[in-house]
C-alpha cells in the first residue's frame, strides 16, 4: 500500500512556508458554512476531495444570480435553485 498525504495535509504543510503560502489559493475543509462563505465571497467555488487524482471528484459551483447555481463535475452540468440545494448536491457527490 502506498503511503501518501491527502490534499488537505499537503496544503497545511505548504502553507508553513511563507513564499509558498503566498501562491496558494484560499482553501478550507468542506463545511456548509465554509461553502456558503466562499460562494458569497468568490461566486465560483472549486470543491476537491481530499483523496483522488487526475481531477476525479472535482466539482465547480458558480453562482448564477437569482438563487441559481451551476454545478459542474466532469462533463455533467446542472442548474440548481437555492444555495442549500447546491450544498446538498456537493455533499452527496
């Protein structure tokens, strides 16, 4: 079995270096509060699993206005109404 660090742990290690930390995107563990805070701040949020590779499991959520959210994963795209529906969709993915 291969011993590897998950993405969150790697981010924490990289963030300890001042030079590297400046180049890292804002990152938080997935919680409903963090999800809603990031959507409000950035309008588009990338959600990545802590494990996985080659883009598998990556989801992009973009606020479209009028409480509508575009959710992309791979070649799939859905438009959902309400931030709660978008959050539930991401959590269930």
